C-alpha cells in the first residue's frame, strides 16, 4: 500500500492513471487499457444475491471520485462512472452512469477528453 492505494490481485492493462491518490482499493478484478480513476474509489467483490463475484472493466473507462464498483458485473468500453456513483449492475459500451444505485443516464457519451493521456492499441503491443 502506497499513499493509501491498495491494488490486490487485479489484472490491469496498460495506461492506468490515478488522478488523485488516497483511499483507493482495487480488489480482485480484470481491467482493460486506459483506466482512469480519482481518489476514494473502491472496486471489488460484491455479495448481493445473484451478484456475488468480481467486476470486469473494459478499455477507456473513467471512474470519478468516491465511486464504488462491486459484484459480478461487466462495464463496457468507453464508460464514464460519475463521481459518487454506487455501481452494482452491468453497463454497456459508451455510457455515462451516475447515482446510487448507478444507472445509465446517457448513451453514446464521449469520454475521450477525460482520457487525453491514453495509450493507443499499437503502443501497448
């Protein structure tokens, strides 16, 4: 644990960006390329009925400050998780999710400005 960042048994693709360190926990999960998150984020196993398991997160995903992602869910590519979102259900590609519980509030949301630093597929090979 460095600067209150704990990454435990996670598989994370290239391009991890932590915008603000502090109180970040990433448990057993699989995360794609160009994953960006703020402080006070928790990602890990969920224990709800029918949803026990770990999340799988796609490429080019941005997770805002204070968010929690848990359970056997799949988060698609180019998803944006708004600040303070509590997400325990799957999200399709290109969506903006927000709230508690987290819900899709916009489809075909362009988060490319949030990922201006991202690694392209060819550079990762």
